[in-house]
């Protein structure tokens, strides 16, 4: 799929939404990882836009932070964040959007259950890369890493992923996917009508 200006625009919108999710940042005692709303927008970007555009959205988000825009949690920015305790989670965002999108786009009209499964699976790379990043920072045992990087956040992130699956299942957002856009244009061409195409 060749990216069009519309694709880039949609990806940019979700990059901004992810940045907004970072503004809701709550420090959690005993862990350097804050609670944010980013996970919701990360997996939603994949479920709505598909793997390629969802990944682009998160790449744009990370790049904005790297070049100095205060879009990371707590208003932080710069390359130092990537090598800090939360750097692995940021890299996980990119892979999470791809995984969620890859699963979601396997069906033309995915159901609520299917999209929810896609967003829940999308949590896995966030935690996997997040734990790797924490280990490189803390150099401690797995039980401690789980306590500071997974257990406090998992219940909330599961709720956010389920909510993202629900939002992604709404018809208005599903029309943003490539297959549905293509399907609509094909119907219009086949009918030869200048009027609206009925679903």
C-alpha cells in the first residue's frame, strides 16, 4: 500500500492523540514508570488505521519527542528518554500499533470481539520491550521488574485495550480502513453514479 497524503494526515492525528495521552501522567510510587493514557491511543491507532498507518503514527510520535517536542510522559523529550527507564515502552508503542493493526486488518469487517482481541494482544510488545528497557536500566531480577513495570499497570491497560477495541468497532472509525475506502470507491465506479453509494 502506497501512502497517500490522507494516510499521513490520519497517522499524524493519532500521533497527536498519543501525545495528548502522555499529558495525563500520574507518578506511581516505587516505579519510574508513570501511569498514562497512551496505551489506549497506541492500540487504537493500529486497530483503526491498520498496521502500516498505525505504525507510522507511533513512529511520528516517538520522532517528535526525540527532536525536542515535550510529548513524552511528564512533558519530557529528547534522546535521553529512549535510554531511560521508559524507553522500552516507547519502542513498544511502535510494535504494538503494528501488531494490533496486523490482526485487525485480517478481516474486512472485524467484530467487536475480534478488535478487542487485537488490542489486547497489542499490549504484549509494550510490556515485552518495556521490561527489557527496565532491565537495562535497573539490572535486577525478573520479580522486581514485574513489580515495577507490569503488575501495577496491567489491570488499567487491559481496561484501556478493551475500551480501544470498542471504539475501533464503531462504524465511523472503521470507514478509515483501506479496504472499506477501496470498496466504496469501487462501488461508485461500477455504478457510474455521481450520487452517494448505499452500503
